[in-house]
C-alpha cells in the first residue's frame, strides 16, 4: 500500500486574517470603483487611490498567500503564523502601489518592475530565514 506524504498535523485556522481579507477586498475594490467613476483626479483622491489600491491588492492576495504557505511548507516546519502571511500579502500590495506610483511620471518599465519585485522577494526570504533561525534557538 502506498502511503501519502506527511501532512501538516496542526494547520492553523487563520480565521482572523481571512475575515480581514474579506473586509480589505470589499473596502478596497468598492472604494476604487467609486473613486474612479465619481471623482476628478485631484491631489486628495490620488492619495486615496493609492490607499484603496493597497487595501484591494493586499486583501485579494491574502487567501492565495495563505494557501501557498500551507501547501508548500515543508512538513518538518510549522506553517507560517498569521503575521507572516499578512506581511507577505503586504509586499504584494506595496509592489502594486509602487508600480502605480512609478507609472505617473512614466518611469515604470519591465526591468524596473522585475528588480523591484526581486528586492521585495529577497527581503522576505531574509526575514523568513532569520525567523526560522530564531525559532530553532528557542
């Protein structure tokens, strides 16, 4: 009989961050729709656009990041806590807002976006390695 691969025994529920994701999705996307369809491009609506875009992208990526963390975490390690999953989703929101900001003066290009994403990825890998090393010492 073939045995299935070892599964994580204690998969956290993460109910709080999933509720937060739904709230961020609703506030972000509905707010963006209302802002884009009903306001003029002035200074305050521009800042509000970036804030709502950040909420929308962060909330939308949060369930996917949670799924990827549960699916691809080595069974020898515990699944990432909710704070780590939220931080990883925030990187996506920050990337989207930075790309939108760089698009205003027409500075955004594929190499700029690639190296921006690569820098966020390297920072996250460093933070995760540092957290795992701190968990092993305890």
